């Protein structure tokens, strides 16, 4: 998914869904998950009635705390 979204043209939900074997609502949820993980995703709407294309414009900063594993306190 990230590879498809990283290209200059990006990808639309239908193409992502076909490639990954997912339903469209699952693909949209995965896009939301990428945003929550720190990816910046641009939605580019076409005037000609074509589907909206999504493209990653920035990857998350590896130093971002959202990407670090959470350590849980274990009461033992």
C-alpha cells in the first residue's frame, strides 16, 4: 500500500482495493491508520469525474513517539 501511495501519481481506493484484495471500506480505514501513524496523505480530486487519488507526501519522523513501542508497567 505504501509503495502504491508513494508514487508520483499515487493511487485511488479502487486500485488499492483490487491490488490488496480488500473491500473499499477496509482500504479507507488503512489510509486513516497511515495518517494516525504519522504519514501525510494528500487527497487529489479530479474534475473529470475520476476517483480521488491519494498520495503520501511525507513519511513519519522515526523519532516520533507514536512509532516507538509502548512499554507497559507490569505489576508483578
